[in-house]
């Protein structure tokens, strides 16, 4: 998914001199009962405006994170990230792994009090697949029988094998067995949508607080665009008795220094750290770290810039950036330089890690010295004497601005290449990326599920998120073979080879595998972070011991 952290223009917040840095523990304790009079309220933040709460159209971590609290699919992930019952109380899988039959629980309700039905899922999924909806994420549903044909304009909605057999029974047939299918059902794309409500809202669906309907633990009750949002406990949620939080207040804050000031002033309860903030907090008990399944990468627009059609030039631009130095200078939070596209920690399907198995495919220490030579050879091959001035599209946050300055200086000193930085709001950067309106764009992608396919199937020819315009028939064939292969070892072998081809062609330049460092007030209990899909799940979280 498109991700965003620490991007935005500065926000002026004055820290009172009387506020002191006090150590407090981020224990993330499990279990425990809340006091009868404990105020079950959290103050959190978002780093940008919510682009959309339409499950068919959302593509970014901000939208997905809010959707993850306010809605629910057939499956929900438990505290340990394992598939557990959500709207579906149970399910049956056929012996061949191709047919899933879900039973919708009787007490599943929308926030307006109406029942959540199997038809809500059938409508939602077919709406996402409908080419007129123009969902960038529709490719994740093309694994359903008939889905690819309908989405490609060669089939009909009736041919898509997701069927409401009755109000409480949903049957889904897959083209091939998907090892992570149940976990995928917890992803916001697969949430239900109430047809009458969606059609009533039209193209405004999900665009405002009164244009969205909720079936999850919380409901959005306030949304002041570009400023704030408020969630309240959803009394109609089927498991409401086990949801302890009553209110979650969000401020939209785009500047890392402003966030620290708000934390110290007691106006937010936790925040993520970058740069010198890490050193200030790393020895305090409220500090913790978490690796993310997230990669930051350059996308080179081959359709717009002649020089970028050459693989040697793309490689030169990639390896000339010191990923480890970037990680330390820009984040200083455990992030590391990328050695391939797929981040460390991504499963190989057999209990190991894909990144360890496929090795280092980007060796900057070895190739950085060759970068200028690669650039010279590449320019000669495309008939250019020198690299033209190119534009680099980035978000407008303080960290993104520092990142752009870092890249600009790296390319200037290592290659003699000049670049013009374009810093724009997150939502606009997403729009321009989708439209191909860039020379080079710096993007992040976070895992939608813990499997290398979530990073690799993006780059098939004409893929919805293949904004670089990359095309390689051998690569396409390997991805298709992996999608159809039931044997885990053979499947992973296809994906290892695919990543090697991708890194040899270098249509995208991986720079950083991101981690997160954070501080959190000790009264936040059972905070449940996720390293794929929404950033966290507040269903299990509560407040205890707040003074």
C-alpha cells in the first residue's frame, strides 16, 4: 500500500518551558480490567488528510488505518496477527483450497442499525472489480474466479464467483489456491459495502463523516478536513462489549517537531520518532522500536524521460544513493539501506525470510564506484551527451523535504546530475503518481499481507501500481507461474527469480527498508501494531492508570 509517515509542512506549536521530559513506560501489557471511572479516551494523530474512506478506492496507509478501526471484514486479525472470526462467525474451505464458504454472524450490524449481509460483501467486491469504479487495488480480487475477466472488460459481474447464497452465506471460488487468503480477508479492500447507501451517496461515498457507514469497533463522528477527526465506540458493533475505548481523537500533524511538542504538552499520547528525537528518548522506558514491511523506492518514468529508458542510467541513479546513510541521517530509527525490493521480515512461506534467501541484490558498496561509468555508458546508448535536468516528485513533509535534499546532493556529488525537487501534499503526490505526471517519484509501499507477492506483483505489465510503466514478459510469466503454483517451494523459487530480474532491469530503485521508533504513554494497554495492512488495531486497546 502507499504509505506515509513524517511528511508534511511544518506546524507551529509552542512548547511551554515548564514541560519536562519525563520517562514513562511503553509496556504494552496484555490483559487487565479497566477501572470503572477510567476515561477510555486516546489522543492520536494522522500525518495527513484522510484521502478516502471508500474501501474500493483507498490506496494508502492513512485511509486503511482509519478504515481498519471503523469497519470489519469477514476475518479480523487477533492480537498476534492470526486470522480470527470477524463478520464471519465461521467458514469452510474445500479440500482443493479453491472454495470458501463463510457464514455471516446474526448480530453483525451497520452503524445505522441494519444487518450486515452476505449481499453487502458480494456488492462490495464486484463494485471494486467493476472497471467503471477504477479501483487501483482491483488486481487483488482478480484471484477470484471471473474477477480478472470482469475487471478487464471481457466478462460480467454475474461471472464473478463471489455469491451470496442467502443473507448469511457467502461463497467464494478462487482461480488458484492462495496460501494467505484468510489473512487477506482482513484487509480493507475486502470490507462489505451496503449497496443502497453507496448508491445514495454516489461519488461522495467515503468523502466525509456523513458520507460513510461503519460496521467495525468504532465509527467516525467528526471529520474536519485537513485538521482533525474523532472516532467513538460503535454501539452496534457485534463485539462492542469487548471494546473498551470510548473515544479516539485525531489531530492532523505534518511536522515531527510539532508532534514532539504535542506529546510533551500531553495533547497526544504517542508518536513516532525521527533523527535527533531518537537519541533523546532511546534510553527512556517509553521508547520502543518495530521493523516495518515497508520499502522506499524511486520510480523512473520511462514513458516521459528518454534518459530513463536506459537500465544503466536507472542503476546509476539508484546505487549512487547511500541507503544506509539516508536511513541514519533522515530517520535514525532502525531503518536500513535497501538491498532488494522485498523488505527483511517478509515470509518465504516456509518459516524463513525471503530477503535472507534471495540475498543482497543491490550492493551499493561495490557499485557506487561504478555509478558514473554506468551513467556515461547509458547516456551514450540513448544518444545523449549529458543528463537532462530532471524533476523529483516528493511529499511536502519535513522529512520528505530533507530526503529530497539528500538525494539532490548525492546525485550532484556522485554523478554531476542536477535535479529539481517538487514537494507536494501527500494526496496530490498519489494522484500525480497514478496519472504518470512525474519524471521520478519517491514512493513507499507497505505490505498488504506478509508475502513477497505484495511487493512483486505490482510490476507486471500494465499493473495498477506499475506507475513506472515497466514491462518484461519473462517477469510477467514468473509472477503468473507463482500465482498459480500450489507448491510453496516452487512458488517461492519463481518469486526469487522475478525479484532478480526486476533488480537487474531496475525500473524502480529501492533505497530504504523502513522501521519505526516511538514513544508511548504507559497508560496505553494492549496497543496492537501491525506490520502490514492498517498500522494498528484499536479494538483491543484500553487506558489504565492515567493520572
